[in-house]
C-alpha cells in the first residue's frame, strides 16, 4: 500500500503546521485516487484559511483526527493525475485541474461526468459551492492549455477575478469615478485588475495603485498605474477626484484613512481580499460610500445572461493568457519541491517574505520513493 503526505495548518494559528505521513486507504467503488503534481501558492490561499470558517474552505478536505489541535487543510489550485480508479469512465493516467489539498494524494468520487469535466460528488462536498467541486479533464483540451499549466495554477484564478472586477466597474460606468484606487496593487488580483482596466475596459480616468515601499518598483515595472502611492503617503492622492476604491488588502485602518481623506468623493468602496491578513478588518464609522464585499458570482451570472453562458469566462481566459505572456519577464515562476518546501513557503507567505516578482509553484512530483511519481 502507498503512503501519503499531507500538510496540516492549525486553524487557530496558521504558523503552526504539521506534515503527516499516513497509509493511503483502499478505494471503494465509484472513487478515484488522485496524485497531486503541482499547485500555485499565493496570499489568496492564506485568505482561504482566514475566511475558512465563514465561507467553508476548511470543509473541502476535512481532517479526521485532531489530537487537541484544530488542524485543517488549506485548498490550492493545481494539476493532478488519476493513479487508481474504481470509477467507470475515469481512467488511470487522466490529468485534471482544480481545487486540491496540499497533500501528495486525495480520494475523489467523480460524478456529473462530461468529456471535459467532472464534479467531486463526495458526500462532504455536496453542500459546498460547486465552483470548487468541479475538475477540468485536460485530455481533450486545446494544445495551448497544456503549455499554460503553471499559469492556470498560479495566475488564472486571480486574473479571472481581476477581469471580473474590471468588468464590474465598467458595467457600472465606474459609478462616475474619475480615479480608481487599488489597495495591495502588487497582488496578482490587484495588478491584473489594473491591467484589464487599461487593456479591456479602456478606463479613461486615473489608476492609482497602493502598495508597500518595497513593492513599488515591481508595480512600476508593470506600467499599468498612473500613480503609485506607498502606505503612509495617502495624502499624495488627489482628493478632489471622485474615487472608487477596490481593496485587496483588507486593511481596515487603511480603509478608514482613505475614506476620511476622500470624504464624499469616495463614491464606491469594494473589499475583495485580505492580503494584510493580520490587520484589523473593520474600518469603523467612515464618511463616503458604504464599504461592500465583492461577490464575483453575481457579476458572472449577470454577464452569462447579458452575453451568453460562459462568454465572460472565455474573454477572461483569453485576456488572462495575454497578461500572463506580457508579465512573464516581471514574474519569475519558481518551483519548490516536496512537503518540507511546501511548509516553508507557506510560512514565508504568511510572513510577507515573498516578493511579488516570485511566482510560487509547489511540486509534489519529485517525492522520495514511496510516493506517487509522475514522470
Ligand atoms: N473575493 C474574491 O473573489 C477573490 C478572488 C481572488 C482573490 N481574492 C483576494 O485577493 C487578494 C490577493 O490575492 P493574490 O493571490 O492575488 O495575492 P498575491 O499575488 O500573493 O499578493 C502578494 C501581495 O500581497 C501583499 N501581501 C502578501 N502577503 C502579505 C502579508 N503577510 N502581509 C501584508 N501584505 C501581504 C503584498 O502586497 P502590497 O505590498 O502591495 O500590499 C504582496 O506583494 C487575496 O486576499 C485574495 O483572497 C479575492
């Protein structure tokens, strides 16, 4: 019987981690064994932990025994291979893309089978949003997709959000804003939104990116913001302009400063993420537009009606591929191998020690003997 390794994260203290090694359990009818090959890791995965209880991300891969610690598995986007199958219609050797745990393998129960996809219909996943239960079966995909595996893991889940955000703003005529402020603009979600406001929606106002001093040069190198403001220097922003704030940082104090500074000229304030995950969330009572949380499925649903099912996502994919190509010189994709490396980079991301120039891919492929090896 094969062994498997998993990375557990303490749900009450994300810095506390544990690598466990267990025997793989035998499959029962209807199940497949999936060996995880590689995945992307960014601040978005930290946000899955932060919002894990509220949104249910901990429930995708529950931990059986806790031994007094509130262990959980943080999901990632990655590529994996079917290495054993007791499910009619899913063959050993198939390669899939989707939501995975940071583990060397996982067992799934494929259902709702189509040529290009299936859904993991395991009992515990049924109540969870189907978006995360769906897997792309890559065999029949266009050849181009095969060359974009790393981009799919590392960039596309974030670029898709950047695209939908840009579309949401454009669809609402930017609520009359003359400038758009993007909080934590060095994030993939943030800089892709800036890029798409330029290349896709042709926003003709001013794009202002907010970032840390050490990430300013990176944002500058991308060339999508007309102004870059570092945290603490918010008074450099033109407060006479009607402004929409789209925030990936989740930093309540920063939001409060911006709302008080812009007053009634803060015409929209949209929270998207929480890269500054240790900061206070709430901004307290503030002037200007009431802060709201971005709900991508609502805009995707609207465009599916406006443009036809899937058209928005097709456009987002195409624009994402172009952006990935354009930014390939700014972003160095780095492969880290094995579970110890997976744990170490998790901690580095928590500690904000990873430059936005580094695109982190974790490969579980080159495991020591005893684990699944996909060569
Ligand atoms: N609501 C949605 O549908 C949705 C979808 C996708 C993503 N998101 C959210 O968007 C955010 C960005 O995700 P991403 O994967 O694009 O991020 P990313 O590329 O990993 O972002 C890296 C940047 O985030 C900031 N950062 C990272 N770790 C930090 C830490 N520990 N403390 C303080 N700042 C830190 C830094 O930017 P600065 O120096 O510029 O602040 C850093 O350059 C996440 O919170 C994610 O959950 C939301």
